[in-house]
C-alpha cells in the first residue's frame, strides 16, 4: 500500500547535512558510529511513527514519504524552504543585559546558553556583554539542505 495523507507511517531514518555529517537518526548503530550517542545519553533510538499530514515532521520529509511502500528504502533531499527555512536576521534579537538577566531569573548569561520563550520558541545566546545580549531564534538547521535516508517499516 502506497503512503498517502492520513496514513500512519513508521520509518527508520538517518538525516545528513550537505557535508555528509549526521545530525539525527533513529538507528543506534549509526548514532554510536557518528558520535551522536555520546551527546544524547539515555536517548532511546527506535523507528519514528507519524501521521502523514499532521505536520509533526518537516514538510519535505512528509512529501518524500508519500507514494513509498512498506519495505521501500529511498533518499529524500530537502531544500531549506521545505525543512527549517532560511536563516533570517529578523530572528536575531537584542536585549538590554539587565532586562534579559531579569527574565532569566538569576541564571548566568553566557554565549551558547540555550533559552526558550514563554511561547516555546528556542533560542541561543550568541553574544553577551554588560550592555546587550543577542539571542538567535533561528532553528539550528535553518538554511541547511537536508538529506534523509529512509526505510519504511510499516504503513497503517
């Protein structure tokens, strides 16, 4: 049965950047080989199950799965527009240091600090001094073309 919108699909996958480096995978053996397992201790590597059309995965991967069948393997190449979008300057925000420190409730402000807005938008402090703090709210994969090696395990 070919995958179509509304189907629940289970896949094994490995996501790579243009340089071939792996940024995510469902396969523990790949995670260990690529050093991801060290960065995510305790993660349970297992197939991903999603409903096609639910918006739970990036648009380009959803589109690439449509038409595939159980047991089929393919490589899906996704441009930034159908992944996490392009990096934009309007998603980089500057705050006054005192105001930002107050929002953090006493946490130390340093470059690399990951934060989350009340709306759930993740950001990273990319610059901080006595005057200002700059936070980048672009997704870490924004602007990246992605390649997924996928295997369809089940379609319901």
